[in-house]
C-alpha cells in the first residue's frame, strides 16, 4: 500500500498471476479552491501514469461529482 497524498492511496494485490491495482481517492469538497481541485486531478493523472499496462486497474472513491 502506498499513500500518494492525503487524498490518494494505491493498493496493489496479487490475484493468481495477475496484479490488481486499486486506487482510492477522496476529491476536494465543494467550497475548496479551484487550484486545490486542479492539483488533485493532476495528482490522479500522475498516479495513473505509474500503473503498469499489465495491471488490472480499479479507481474508486468519492470524486464529489455532480449530475
């Protein structure tokens, strides 16, 4: 398990011969600055670039999106 920031955690689990990469996120809430939100999404991008193409990826958490 690797804590990339206070809002992003990465867990890699071997399942048989495969590796499952679970990324758990907690986005900044409404009322936070746009700079903080952009920084958060840039951080997710950096973390995703570190995931090996052979790994199975699960991205989960609270993205604080609006429908």
